[in-house]
């Protein structure tokens, strides 16, 4: 016995409208999740770059501070040189500063291009040079030989650096003639 005149149809659990709604909702959720992942990765990448820039900034600031200290040291050395050599007009009668200035100029003309001086200490009867040279022979031929002709005692010590060049310390002393004659 039948209670209906039509044959019953199987009804789906989700009708067409519900299936479309679920499909578009899941696509929207997936897109939002993808955008969220992209934003998270971009913010992480930006924070890593920010940290790198902060490190670079700290290095640059440290280098600036080191350069400021070097500049202050150079200004101090310049003031010392001006103190020693500055009053040329007042002391022209004895010529001591002119002789000192001329001897310093002559010293720097002796230094070859490849030899760099880090420190020059010039005292009454001695000269101490510290610097870097590519080879021992270059220093010996181009700078040490003229220094030996000027000073009565000249000694040089070499220390090899990692790059193959040499750090040198050259101590040159002039013995007064009175003491030289007493030794004979």
C-alpha cells in the first residue's frame, strides 16, 4: 500500500544552496589562512632584517666612535707639533725649529711608497720608527741604509704579519762626538 502518488526521491543531506555556501566559506577561510601565513612570514623576515640593520648600525656607531678617538689623537699630535714647530718667527735667530722642521721633512721624503709608518718618535738624539713594510729587503735597501748613514747606531726588528708583510720597529740613535771620541 502506498500513501503517496509520487515515487519518493532520495533527499541529500546538504542541498545545493548549502553546498555552495560551505564551498565558498571554506575557500574564504583558506584564503584568510594563507594571507595570515604570508603576513606572519613577512613580519618575521622584517624583524630579522631589522635586527641585521641594528647590528650594522651598532658597528657603524662603534667605527664612528673609534674614528672620533683617532681624530682626537691626531688633533692632539697636531697641537704637539704646532707647539714644537709653531713659533718659527720668534725663534728664527737660533734656527732650532727650522732645523727640526727641515729634518722632519727630510725624514718623510726618505720613506718609500710601499712602507707605511704608524708611529714616528723623534727625540733629541734618537728616532724610533714603527710601521709596516712588504719585505725586509725593501725596508733595508730603501730606508734603513739612509738611516744608517745619518745615525751612528741603527737597529731594526721585524715581526711577520698574517698577510705576509712585516711590522718593523727601527731604533736609530746618534752618539755625541764627545762620547764617540772617549770610546776610542
